[in-house]
C-alpha cells in the first residue's frame, strides 16, 4: 500500500475532500495535529481509472 499526503494551495482541504466524495473518489481528510491535509492510499484494489479520476479532480481545482 502506498500512502500519499498532500495539501493544495488553491483550495481548502475539506472543500476538495467533499468534491472527491461527490465524485465517488475516496480519500481521507487529515485534521489531526493541525495537518489540515489530504491522504490518498492506493493498493492492489485501485485501478488506473481510480487514480486518473483523482488526478482529473486535482487538475480541475
């Protein structure tokens, strides 16, 4: 499993988290210890389409 944590300069993390939920892309919002970031966990159950969908959402914002 690969975990990637990130923040976005252009959009508040919970707003992007909700956008992902609306588009059926599952990620995690991490607010613990003031991180206010997002985490993506990929593993063998994800397809390239899943990853491509997330990348397209990131590009849109």
